[in-house]
């Protein structure tokens, strides 16, 4: 009987070497990207740092002039209150009028608009945005509106990144990377906090931990911080005593502070959205009058107490030192809360970063003072709770705990408070999530997209990119079951190692990057994609 042998297929060396060649090509491509992107990111950081430094200097001068005016007005008891009211009223009127006329996207903090640009929902016209945001912010905040300079600095940093990328004629993906890096550089320069700027880009603005984004944001944040420190000094933003490490029995009280911050953070978010919606319902012909009236009320408060208006930096430092009576804290908190919501509702250029930190410091000091009265051995320094309260309140509102922790450490220099910060921010985050409340910037972005579905981006085919967050409705689903309308198709999938063209039976996974083409008539697909890729998004959006 004849032995039969099965012939083995011929060895294909080219096919065997294909994975190695592909891996080498990916390595060389990434290396080439880093070689070009880092010098460009450094240029973005330098320009964003200079812009932030000029903005800070202009606001410092405006604050000084406002305080001098109030001091002079207080010497005229009969009619002195009119001058702060007139100043703030004119500031609100001018800033809102200029913003509405020349660059509506410059209203508010600008961070939701920047996120929409990075999601490719909006376009960014840096030539209009930069001057309007700069001048409008100086006029609005300098006249006394209870807004902060940090949000505008982030948006202007992103605009600087967009400007540099367009002048250098880089690719679309590199442009988005440099825009993100500029945003991080803006925050780094505003707070003298380079690591916070980097983490804010990764955790909130871009939500993208790709090495190229990380590297560009890091380089830009460091350069911007160096520029800011050269121009304004190397001291922390807040002058706070170096408090010792709190005793371990105080940790449950920090947890209680975190829960309180989480609940009040939800109240802040919903109040801000409600007030913004109320201002939006005002007929267009009365919008400027409403802004002027709001400014007049802010100015009246400033006549009685100058520390209550503007960014609130002095008020925050007072709380961080513990130089405040417990009985006065609720009143200060309530007034700042109302002024912040009303000032933001006008649409004037100005952010909520600094105002929310002020409120967090007041809340933390109140909890610390109460705990000190009952447990003085566990809470020897009540003002420590003001430091931790800033991070906890920020975490509850923005839902970015890493940014909140690092921001407070860099701003105050109190590195001894790491464990209390972790405990309070974890509890704050958990409490806000339990309330099923959207983070403030995400809620503002959703509101903006809902109000302007007719945006110019959807008048022509749009290319959008998303990253599927763990737990998002689209995770584990095949493309054909996503419920996308005709004219909205996925054209690319990437898992960080390879890219491929998706098919109907392609199953999407967590942390996967998807690119879609959206026709103008399929504009609803943008909302379906956005909700389907976000953790906690509505399953209905994908069905």
C-alpha cells in the first residue's frame, strides 16, 4: 500500500514578514509625528503663555481700577453706590454687545465650544474669537461680574493652537492635537499649574490618552507655565499657610465634606443651567437691557463688599487662611452663588473655574469650623477643609477628579493634603454620579448643540471622531445595530494599534476610536453618535 503524504503549502516569506513590516511602519510614523508635533506644540505653548500673561495683567489692572473706584465711591455715602452700579452695568452691556455682534462663540467660559470644535461639531475662527474673548473678558470681569479668567484663557489657548496649526498648514488631526495642547497651555498659564493643564486636556477637553496628544499637551503646558512664571513670579496662585497632615480620625469628616460638595455641586449645575435657560428666553431686543441690569445689581453688591464681586480671589484666600466667622459663611456662599449664576447667564465672556473654587473654599471652611467645635482634636486647623473643599466642589461640578486634585496641589502648594483630597474627591464624585447629574461642561455643550442644530458645520458633509468610553451604549454592539440614519456612516475604526474599514458586522469595543461621515440631511446622527459613545449615555440614542 502506497503511503500518501499531504503536501504542505509553500512558505510565503512576504506574508510572514507583513506583520513585522506593519509594526515597523507604525513605529516610524509615530516617531515622525513626534518629531514634527513637539516643536509645533512648543510654539503653541509659548504663544498661549504670552496671551495668558497679557490677559492676566490686563485683568489685574482692571481690578485695581475698579477697587479704587469703589473706595472713592464709599466716601460718598449719598450717591456713591451709583458709580459701582454704573461701572458694572456698562461693563456687562459692552461685553455682551460686542460678543453677540462679532463672536457669539466667545460667550461664557468657552470650554464647551472648544470641546465641540474638538468633536468636530463646530468650527473655530481664531481671528474673531481671540480679540473678542480678550477684550470682552477684560471688560466683563474687570467691571465686576462674578466670573473667572481661567475658562477664557483655556479657550484662547485653544484658539492660539488653531492659529498656529493653520499658519503652519498641518493636517486636520494635527490641528486638533495642537488645539488641545493650546487649551492645556492656557490652563497651565492661568494657574501656574502645568500638570493640571496636561491632565485637564486628557481628562476633560480631549479625553484622549494617545501618546501624541499626551506629548503635545505636556510640551505646550510646560512652555506656557514657564512664560507665566517669568512674567508673574513663581509663587502659587493662592497664598496659603503650609498646613500639616491632618490626623487619620479626620478622614470621615473629609468624606462628609465630599458628599456635601457632591450634593451642592449638583445644585450649582442645575441652577446655572436654569438661569442660563431663563436668560435665553428673554427676547433679543431686551437681552442687552437684562445684561445691564444684572451688572447694576452686581455693582451694588460690590459697593457694600468689594471682595464679593469679580473673580473672588481675595475672598478665596480669606477662606483658605480661615479668617472668616462661621456665621458669615452661609451668607457669603449664597451671594456668590447667585452672582455667579446671574453673571454667567448674561453670556458675557467669563468662566466658572474661579467662582466654583471660591464656593468650594467657603463650603470647606464651614464644614471645618463646625467639625472643629465638636472634634477639636481631629480638626485642629479648620482652614485645611477649605483647601480640600475647592477640589471636592470642582470634582462635583466638572466631574474631573484628577484635574481637581492636581490643580489644588499646584495652586496652594499644600502637598500634605493628598490623602484628604483623594477621600473628599472620591466621595464628591460618587455623590454627584449617584444623583445622575451631567458634568457642567457636558451639559452646556448638549444645550448648545440642541439649540443650534442648524449650525454651519451641518450645511455640508462633516467628518466627526469619537472615542467609545467604557460602559457607553455602543460598546459591544455591531455597526448595523447602532441605529444611525441614512447619510451617517462609519468610515474608520482604530484601537490604537491598527486601523480598518468597519463593516456591518463589525463589533465596537471600549476605547475604540471611530470616524464617521455625516451628510447635512443626517444631522440627527451627530447626537446619536455622541450619546452612544459616552459612558452613561442613553441607550435609546443607539436603538
